[in-house]
């Protein structure tokens, strides 16, 4: 099969079908090389046509808590008291730079996501 650029969803679907067909190709074979090239083309097309935004910092924390079976208490060493953790997770108080540093270091979370601005609720609300 001829390898060509992916210009639209039809090309994209055909490329995914080809990847599926070539998936078990032996390493070092021409089919394996073809799989690698098509996978790169698909990844580039997906990055351009179907971008996935980074989550906001609180959504990231909630996901990590669920994925790692962490409780709010587990965040206390990074964020502060039980009340402070509650304020942050309920979006009543933003993360501070020191909290971000500790979350990044202790939980191995990407600081570039934790520093992103996100909506918070005012105390009056």
C-alpha cells in the first residue's frame, strides 16, 4: 500500500485500518517500518485535528486522587491543613507556588499544569 499524507477523516480511518493490519509485523520487517511511518502520520494528524487540552489543576488533582486511591488527607503534606485542602479542592482558594512545588515534587505531578490559571469561587458565592 502506498503511504500518503493524512488530509481528512477518510484518510485517517484508512490509516488506522492499516495500523491495525500491520500491528503484529515482525520487528525490522518492511511492514514494521511501514507501521512506524503510518503511526507517525496518524499521531501528527491527531495532534492537529483532535487536540486534547491539558486539564485544569484541580481536575488533575481529582484524577490523581482517584487513580492512586488518595484521600484528601494524603494531600495535606503538600497543601496544608484539612481545611486548606478542602478550600483548594472546592476552588475557594487557588494553589500557591509553594503548594505547586510540593505537589510536583512529592506526587510527581507536572508543574506546568499545576501553574495554569483556573476558575475559583469567591467566598461570597
